[in-house]
């Protein structure tokens, strides 16, 4: 169970996971400020490009980032399910 908790922490503190979440939030909430947003592609976040806020490309980026975030979410969900199962086996309720 400790190993599973460690894996969960590793994912939650993973730089790529945090960057995906941050970029997705930036894209979804971009309504004020500069006319452009600087963000990388979901598959290659090192390639930073500028996008206009109302660009159709923003929608594509949001879809891509949501897909990447879903991958991490599924991993976390699987680990949490495993943890719950082990907890129930170790500490059965009477």
C-alpha cells in the first residue's frame, strides 16, 4: 500500500502532469490580458508557440491537453482503486 501511495505522489508531483494541468487551465481561462497565449503542444511541450485567444487552434490544444490529463487521471484512478482494495483486505469492516 505504501508503494501505491508513493506512485500516486509521484504522479501528482510529476513536472509534466503539473505543466499539463497549468497549460490547460491557462487555455480554458484565457479571457483577459494579452491578445496571445504562449503555450506548447500537448505532445511536445518544449515547442512553445504563440496562439491568438480566439484561434481555432486553442480549441484543438484544449482537446489535446484534456486527453493527456485523462491519461494521468486514469492512472490515478487505477492506483486509488488498488489502494482501496488493499485497505479493505487489510482492514475488513465487521
